C-alpha cells in the first residue's frame, strides 16, 4: 500500500476515525497493531508470517535475557535468526548466482537452483529495528518489554514499516506505553510534513525519474553530458524519493501523536563525507555506527583499526542496500572516500581556509560519482558510464598539453558537448533548474535567513504552491518508492 494512492487515503481515514476514540483506552495499541498488519499484508498476506516470526523471536529473547545466565548465547540466537531471515530472502539468489559462476569456472557440472520468490517489502528495515531491541536489552540500555502487543506494534508500526526511519526501542516503545496526546499543532505539522513529502515524491522524484530511467536503461544511446546530467538528476531523485517517504511517514505518525526521528537533514549541504553520513539516512547511519562500527572496535585501537572498521562498516552498508556487486562497490567507494578525507577534514587548514561552498561542491560531486554504481544495473554498465563521463576530461587535458593552440580546442570541445546535450529535447533543463532552486533554498535555510523561511507567511505560501502544483501538474502514473526494493 503506497502513501500516494487513494487506497491509502481511504485506509488511513478509516484507521484514524477509529483511532481517535480508542486513543483514550488501553485498546489503542491493539488497533494500531491491527492497522499495521493490514497495511503490510495488503501486498502479500503470507509475508505477515515473517514479521510475526521476527517479532515473536525477539520478544521472547528480550524476556529471557532478564533471567538467563547464557545471555550471550541468546543474543547470538536472536541475531543469527534475524540475519538468516534477511539473508535467505534478500541474498539467496545473489549467493546462488555467484556460486554457480564459481562452479562453472571449476568445470563442475552442477548448478544451484536460483530462488524465485519475491523480496518481502521492508524486511531490511523491520529486521534491523527488531534486532536492535535485543542488542540494547543485552547491553542493558532498555528495559524489558513485557507486553507482546506493544512490542509487535513497535516492530510493525505502519507509517515507517517498509522504508524507515529505523526506530530505536528507547525512543518509540515509551510512546507506545502511554496514551497518545494529539495537540492541535500536531495535526497541522503532520499534514504539512505529508504534503511536503508528497510534493517531493510526485512533483520532483517521479519527474526526474522520467529522464533518469531511459538513460540508465540504455546509456550507450546518450552523449556524455546527458549521462552527467542523468547522474546529477538521480542524486536528487533518490533524495526526494526517500526523504519524501520519511516526511510522509513522520507526518502520518505525527497526526496520531507519535514522534518519529528525523531521517534527512539537507545532506547535499554536507561539507565532508563524515558530515554527509550524519545527514543522510540518519537512522541507518546511526544503526551501523552503534551496532557494527563500535562493536568492531570503533576508533579505540589505533589509526589502522579505525580505518579498517570504518571501511568494513561502509561495505556492509552497501551490502545491506542490495544483493549486487554494484552496491558492494558503492559502499567500498564511500569507505575509501572516508579513508582518504577523514584526516584532511580534521585539519585547521580544511576547516578554516577552504571555503565552505567549495567543500560542499566537492562532497556533492563525489557522492554523485558513487551514485553511478548505486543506480547502474551492472558493474559493466557502471564502468561504461564512468568511462563516458571522464572521456571529456581526458580529451581536455590532452588539448591543454598542446599549449596555447590546445586552449582553443578545449573551448571547441566544450561547445560540441554542450550542443549535443542541450540540443536533445530530452535534456532535463527544467528539472535541473528546479533542483538548483531547491538547493539554493537549502543554503538559505542554513543561513541567517532561516527565521524568515520558517515564518508562518512563507510556510503557508510554500504549502499553497505545492498543493497547486500537485493538483495541476503531477502525472497520474504511480511509481513505487526506490527504497522499497531494499
């Protein structure tokens, strides 16, 4: 069930109408759980068994950890079960495919059957959310949850169930343990968040997708500048798509008196790669920091160990995103980027002498470069696109190496690439100008003008413009959210 469909509108209207009178009774959590299971089971009721299994397992382990002497064994049991659940459904086909390639190279006449089941939507999110509870219970950071219905609602809360944010038990469970309070400004804030998220998804992400998808489907049919433009466009598409979902999730939850964590904080204004990961998909970044990077040793055992742990964490993050080598490379590139820039970002020269805008542009360009591997269908396709993108750079340096005459060749070469791209009717000039305008707005939002942009008049005007755009200019095509595949 997608947020940007009439089915969800009717579903939420009914759920909310019953929720309002029930919120003053002890049955409000039961209703929330029932609604969450209907929401998730709408796509495939059989996959409800998976979320019930994961919920029951971690609820039981959380209870047992209160009195058992074998705490570590029970924790490992929980983690192993959850990772097996995730691995079987998400990585079974990937493992079988690569093992078959290995067997073929060894001249072994046997092939593993490739699973043909569909990936359960949201499994990466609710497994991590449920598993974080047992880890926190083992560490003594959260009290035991004795109410099964409440814990099940924590794991399956429908606004954030299928694409996050990945909530923590110490933030969400206390909210489910008390009767929700719905203040008037909660409704306005929730509706505003939902409209902003809807605008990001329908007016921006889906609009950009109409340009990005054809180019990344057949990159050999497009010129260099079109590939560059498509890569920049995808950077904004995935940002608008994913942050749009979390805005809508937070908005729906807010109207119900439930607060979900901020998941994006203008990530393309980051002035360092470390800063980028403190702004992008915050719930996942902090999850990997707390449950992977720190357990590996964090920065406690010297420089080499710190960089090793940082690199491994980023590679594991890439694996989490998808069962393909392109995601592994994407994670490894970010790990390598952190390795090469971490010490630089901590120097006084970088902090005080390098203009912030230059740092932000450098981070943005690097992140866009890595998105090539995230978006491409295969490693070969990604390398082809990268080769085409860097071809003009090589040609320009070759021209410059010729001395003064070569400088005129550079200008001529630039004109050729610009003419090829701008002459293409598919070139997303309007979309990219839209992105530039939003980027400029974000710069202003982190400046002294923030109080002006947060004023009631400006916010109401922005909301009105977004509603008018949604009413008159969006397409009727329904595109699923990008992160549903993860």
